[in-house]
């Protein structure tokens, strides 16, 4: 089954339903699928099946067309994060070697002129207009569903990004898995998409289209516009990263906008601080909350936390708020030791996954592929544990665990405590070298506007909540924590900010 089949089937069932809204532009399912087919045929005039087609742009309807149309042309869509620097973009384009780059005019100077450049939003001499590609037949071309469809580079939170190779089948399996697992609160859903489409979270576009829901696409996430769109479109379903929700809850506009239409709140992409989740549940009392956990190499989520789990947490089982839930129906997951053996309940090990949605390999990285996909399982690099009821908990990234005085400290546990302090807006915990202890715990704090708790106050706040070796030995204040496009904190950049104690 091809990625574009998800849209084709809905166009047959609900041709006149709005599939996509973006500003003042609206596309029905019939119109959007026709444009996707035109794009696929237009691309075959300027490139060949098997080629890579990169896209460098903020969110546009044309980006959604490329999601479906590039793979339908028999080509692979290469996602390029527009927030990267010129050198980082050049590295990805050099690695993927696309024949065509679809680009927004403002980023055109980051694209070499030795490839065919297709400009989304302008008529630029020496380039091809995106609109010209749509001047092609609507007939559906043939494509191999086992072929490479999406090439998405990992977020690179610890080093050089790697290209995760996702076939049509991988992506469709992830979408179907989510469609089976996630609860739907209405048959006439209107979903708001704030995620950058250059991130794997954009697969939520396909999940919504599989259900023939109406999708409202934001150009980029802005809390005030997010709230305005909810009110204007009577949005029923929202999804966000924890940092997005945190920003939303702090916005003065939230008290001025009607958000009563919201029936479902999904979140993911990074750990959710317990206090942020509690505030969100209070703000949206009519909504059922769900969370998904996944990654680029999995084409989406493999774990989920149900709405009923959240209700149980509010009624007293607060420990569930820190859980990523249980495996989705089409996912197989384990927690293993360094030798690949299952660890006992309650013990920490590496989180590994198997399923149809697991990526084919890393693009031209046989060494990384062999390491991560060994033994028939994808090794995530996440440290996790499982309780007796089958709930899973991410403890830390394998590379972010702090070893101090022979004891393991998991940064997530310390961060959850820090988030409970009323003057802490954002927190990240890292280790820094220490001659006596090997490493010591350092808290990087973004304070709430107008407030700045002292280092002594924060350390004292942790005293009754954490063992001595887990408590921060140093507190560093920052104006803003560095993040990638998905909202994940870039801890490698934090380490460069530390400076001398």
C-alpha cells in the first residue's frame, strides 16, 4: 500500500470534505488528491524514479502535496529542517544528493544551483515554479510500495544527523498503528497541526487524512495564533510538544479565547513535565488526553498512553503521568541489557522495538545500521523500565545518563522535581566533569519571566525530594534552552554553555 493511498481512499469516501485549510486557502479531498497526482506526474518530467527530491520550507499546502506526491512519483522525499544553519543544510543535501530541491524563496540562497530548484512561493529566474509542476495529468502513476519514500534525518541531539530510510510500507504501518490505537472523540474532527512538517511528527497529517478529518495547518507554531485558530475553526483535536503546551499555558491570550471545542489533546516528542500536564488538563476540562512516544526511525509512535490512564492519574495514580504508556497494537517492544537479554520488571535497560514501521536502514551508513538494527530489533538509545502492570517509563537517554560517585543519575527524574518549583519555566539536567566524583549534576534553568530563584533555593527545594547524589551541585540560568524543530532540548549545546564553575 502506497502512502498516497491513504489520501486516495478518503478522497473516494469524502470528496467534498475539507482536507486542508491554510490561512485563506482550502482544499477538499478531491482537490488535494488531484493536485498530488499532478505533482507526481510533473516531477517525472524533471527527475526519474529512484531520485531524491528534497524540500526546504516552512509549512505550506505544497509541503503536504510533497508528502504524497514525491513518493507517488517513485522518488524519495528528503526532509530538510529550515531552522538549520547553512553549513548543516549543505551537509544534509551533500549526503542525500537530491536531483530536485523544492524550496521556499526565503531559503533559496541555501540551495546550490547545480540542482533543479522548484520554488514554492515565487517566480525566480533560473528556477522552476511549483505551480508549473501541477500543469500535468491527474492520472495516478504507478509506484513500488516497498521503495524508499521518505528520507528523514534524525534530530542530531548528540551528533551528526543520520538519514532514516522509510518505505511506503513503513509509513503506512505507522499511520495504521496510530489509527488503531488513538481514541477518536468525534466523527467530524477538526485537527490543528502546529508541528513543522520537516519533522516526523508531520505523519499526523496522514493519520488525520486516513480518517477523512479536516486538518488546519499552521505555517509555524505561535501560541497566540494557535489559540486564534482554535477559536476560528472550532478545532476539536490539538497535538503539541510539551514545550508548546507550556508556552500556550503561559500566554495571556489563553484567557481571552474560546477553547471549549477541544475534545482531544495529544502530546509527544519529548518528556512531559508532570506539572505542565496538570495545568493543561485543568485548562482543557472537556478534553481527553493521550500521548504517543516514537521517533524518526519508527516513522511515528509505537507507544501510547490512553485517556483513561490520564483520568486514573488525576484521581490519584499520579505516577502514571510520567509513563509513556503501553505498546500500540502493532508494535513489539522490550527492555534489554547490553547483551540483549530482557531485564526484570522494575530494572533499567535499553528500549528496543520491532515492527513493520521500523525504518529500512540508515542512508549510506552501514556501520550505524548494523549497530542500531542488530538482532532484528531497533535499539533506540533510550533507557527505560517497565512496571508490573506493563506501563513503560523512559528514564533517560543512554548518552545523557550521569555517573557520579559510582551512582547512576537519570536526568529526567531530577528535571521532574525542578519543574515542580513555581519559578521554573523550563529545566534540563546534564553532567559535567568532576575530579572527585567523575561527574556532577548541573541544572540548566529557564526561569519564569520576572522571577529568578537563587541557586541555594533550588538545591534546597530538591533536598527532600531527591537522594543526595541526585541533587544538582550547580545551577546555571539561561534565557532560553536550545531546542530543535521538534522541541527537543539539545543537551550537546547546553554542555558548551556551561563554562567554568
